[in-house]
C-alpha cells in the first residue's frame, strides 16, 4: 500500500449481523474503486467471517484513523461515539451509516449504501467540526482524572438508594445546591441525546454553547442552563451527604468519584470532525428523526424540505 493511495477506516457494530453484512458490502465496493480499507483488530475476525478480505488491520487505538480520508461507521450513535474515540486525535472525519433507532449523528441510512459509496468516491461531501467538552476531576487541588466527550459528560449516582447532594458553579461562582439523581453537561451535538431525555433544550449544531441540566432535582431553582462556550461548569460532590457518584463521558467511559470530588467541564481543545453528504438543514433532520407533525404549514418550505432532502453537495469548480 503506497502512501498516496486512498484509504478509509471501517468501524462496525459487529454484534449485529446487519452491520457486518453492510460493512463488508461497503468494503467490497471500495475495493472495486481501488480505495483501500482499514479495520481495527477488535472488529477484524467478525468481519472476516462475513467475507471481508484484503483489509489492513490496525490496533483499536486513537491513531487508528491516521492516514485515512474518512472513517465510515456502521451502527447507531453508540457505534459512532466509539469511532470518535479512535479518530479524534488524528482528525479523520466520521460519516455514519445508521442501523440504529434514531441515529442523530449518522449522515446516511443503510438503504442508501450505493449513494453513500458514490458520494465518498467522488469526495462529494463537506466536513464540519463539532464541539467537544474536556473534563477534569479534582480532589482538593489535585487532578486525579481527565477525559472528554462529544455528546455529554454527566455526574450520576452510582446506586438507587440515595440522592446525590451537589453544588454547581459557573466560572468558579457557586450557583445552587441540588439534591438530585445527577447532572448532565452537554454540547450542542449532544443536545438531542441524554440532554434531551433529561429535559434540556435542543441546540442547533452551529451554535457553540455549554448546557447543564439537572436530573430529577429537588430544588426551587433547577432549570436547564445554557452558557458561553468559554465558561467553566463545575459540579462538587458534597462529602458525607451524597450517594456514591460516578462521572460518565458519552455513556462509555467512567470514573468513580470520591467524596468531595469536583468535576470541571470546559470546551474541548479538540473537536470531532463529521462528514456531511446531504444539504438538508438541521430543522429537517429534527422533523425526520423525531417524526414531528408538520402538516398544516403553508409556504414554500414544505416543498423545499422534500427537495433538499434528496439534494447533495455538488462538486465545486
């Protein structure tokens, strides 16, 4: 394989037969276009059993996407979040082929595989950067852990028996004390995920902001907050008054929080890059993904929605 050869990384939810089947079909189509395929070692055996051949196998590590023009993900949003862990550091754009239920992060559906292949072969896509959050866990003045998330970082109770007692702050100024099940700190990309389920607002992806949403809080002031991306959100676990607490990043990576620990959430230093194949605006995506009722709307937008849903980015020049 030469350095200038085009290559893509394939990441699949290999526990699902449908994902394996479509991923192998995509790999075959890439080979026919003389585009090399790379897979991570934890996926390789399962994909080989479904007929994958001639794929480069690399360790499942943050450098997995190095040298690939795209990482193509077959699965739901959980699989795409896993893929983000593998490509964020090297900046390889992700494109998701949805086999999940809602699939808000996915750009293509499994029934559109031929369209997806054609768009990628022709490089008929644009890449946008999505804001992330960085997390720090402090005990006293000592940092004991750090991490990051694309969708959200959440502090939650580790068991059902007791509530958490938390003090939250913005820019090092205390705001309120909550007895609650937890707190979600989300990005605009994550606003349609856990944040949405917890009662937080939907924020358009091009808006840069940090969101803080309490979960089942017993307090007079327990509303969702939207703050500047330059702000710092802090969550302090009150010692001797709280249940055991845990920090979750994207629902995938966890850290047990000792009593008195403080979690700080700030805008991430590195974004995650997503490749877009469609022109449809975020409003149309909301309507389609949540099956929102829009009958009764009058004007050209209804016609434009149907047209733009089938439009793709044209090659420039």
